[in-house]
């Protein structure tokens, strides 16, 4: 069931290398050409889920909020989908950009 969220709502994402050469974390599942940005409706859920991603141990990661419309623009320019996830890593909704 699609999540109903307005473009001006805040959502939570993972930032790689916050403060320096920061970028939004994307993921590419094994054997899948559909890269995605993991997104969350709650900061606490994002924090719980952080350890479930493929991360480079030499880099820093931080949960930050972003306006949903801005996230959609970033995803589109990067050729990525947006996956809204729950705290178990299950997909709640896939957003094609």
C-alpha cells in the first residue's frame, strides 16, 4: 500500500561523510540494477535500520532530515528510486522518480 506523504513533509535519510564531502546514501542490492535511497518516516526507525545497510567502515554516517520534494529531485538526478523502509528493513513503499 502506497504511503501518503506530501512534498513538503520531512523524511529521514542516511548521509555519508556528513559535514565534509557529504552525499545521500544509496544502495544497490546484489544482482539488481535498481539502486535506491533508503528513506524513513521517523528518525528513530532510521537510526535502528542504519546497521542493516552495506556501509564502508572507513566512513562516517549520520541520519538527517530532508524535505521529501528535495529528496525526489536528488533521486531523479541520480537515477535512483526511493524505498521507504520500516525498522525491519522491509519495504513499505517504492517511489519511482
